[in-house]
């Protein structure tokens, strides 16, 4: 199995910046991956995603295997050609979505049987099948091992059982992945919020020989402070020469604090989901364009974000579009938010390189302290 070259160019405390080099292009780290759930970053052209500054996007195994079907995607040239994205692509394993289908799934030692939320048809997902879908049929540059996520909170006994199952599935995922020159596979650390389990899982996953390591089991209701504690108890047990990825975490304050703890990669649906709900993220925090105070505000969303959506559409016009239910409102806000998240990552990369990250962290933490709890209208799809 190929481990893509990963070069760290600068450190500032635990925060680090570098480049993960793939056959389809370089990924500047820390990196935020826009989520293309069903083969598209919602409401955006791939050109807009690239222009916003994204080096890599994420594809969703669960949704694509159900519709249009992974075999069909392969027949149509693979996910890169199908979706018109030529850069690097990471796919999740499908495990998180299946875990969320608590009433539609049955787990066993070898995998999970579940029913589609679309039409009720029955499907089977195992470590080998997940790798087949991601690496062979979709053609992902970076695939993820199949793992089992646990509810939060859960008992130590349940977290340990799940963690051991994920380690077993990691080995099976590696066996199925085999030796590949142009693709790599990441492992996933589990263990809920228990320090001993996180340490044991991290050490075991690191020894398995993956090309990168993700910290799973976050963004499942644990809250900002517990997320930070979980990263703190995990990172010391991870190798420094491989990329570290926190899955599903995406609020700007979470990104800053995770980078401060040595994390390199992120993904989340928040930028486009917030846009569809009328919310724009700015350097002064999120704003809700539905609010009447923007009805005659001719100022742009945020002139400091290098994006046409951020600089050339007034808040008054966007307020009108959102309140009128016009598609363009969601499109412009999703574009702006995607660009804002990429601008945030670039600002952090620059700060690490110039040894000013702690100054930036303090400034942004003060501005965004009130965002540690997610707005309720954004967490729904």
C-alpha cells in the first residue's frame, strides 16, 4: 500500500503545516475537505469549489452505493470523471451513515446488514465490500477503513467492544486493500471519551501501517470541550510522520482548536448546510441572513474573503433571496461559506509558517467563543 509523501514545513507549538502529495495533486495542510455527499458539493460547481481554494473533496460511500450505485459509477468512468473533479478525493467508509440508521441495521462481527433509507432494499457492508466500493469502483485516492461508531455517551464496556471490533475491521480493510501504488488507506481510532481506550486504539492503529490516521467518534454530541479533551488524549499516541484527520468536525472554533492540537485534515457538511439555512460564516462570527436587520444592508458578506460571492452580493439582496425561497440565495451563501472555510485554513497555514498561530488562535477564539454550541437550525439536513 502506498503511503503518500507527507512533508511538514513548519510547526508552531503542536500546530503544523505541510503538504500531502498525491498522484492527483498536492493537499496543503491543515486542510478542510468540502463534502460531496452524492457526487456533488451541494449547490456548487466543481470549478467554484476549486476556486474557493479546496485541494481535496470528500465523497460518501453510503449514499453513492445506494444511488446511482457504485458499479454504475465505475462503468461511467469512476467518481472523478463522473463528478468532474480532477483533484484528490477521499471517501468515507459508509460506517457512520449506517451507524446512524439505528432502526434499519443489524451489526455482527463480520459487518453490517442494513436497509436503504430510500427504498427499503437490503444491503450488506463488510470491510472488504467497503474497500471494493471506495478504491475499486469509485476510485478514491484516499479510502477509509470500515469502523463502528458508538453512541455518546456509552459505557466503558461498550466503547471497548466497539473499539476492538474496529481494530479487527481495520486489519480486514488492509487485507482487502492490498498493495496499491496510486491509492492509500487511512485507519480510524475509536474509544469514545475514555483515555485508556483512546491510547490503546491509537497505538494499535498506528502499528497496523495505514497511510494516515483519523480520530473517529467525534461530532456525535460530545460538545466542544469534550472534543478537545478527546483529541488531547489521542494525539500523543499517533505517529508524527502521517496525516491526522478528525472526521465530521467543522465549526470554525473546532477547527482552530484541533489544529492547535496537531490535526491536519477535516471534513464537514457545515459550510453548505449553513448556506441552505440562510447562515453565512464571517471573521466576526456567523450571521443569519433571514434576520430583518439585513433588509436594507448594502454591505457585502465579507470583503476579506477572496470570493465573488463574499464580495459582490449585498446582505440586503441575499436577505431577499433567502426570505423569498430563491435557490440563488442558498447557492451564493454555500459558495461564500466554502470560500470562508478555505480562507480560514489558509490563514492558519500562514500563521503557523510565520510562528504567529497562537496570536491568531487567541483572536479567533475571542471572536467565536459564543459558537461553541451549534445553532439548532444548522444541525438539521
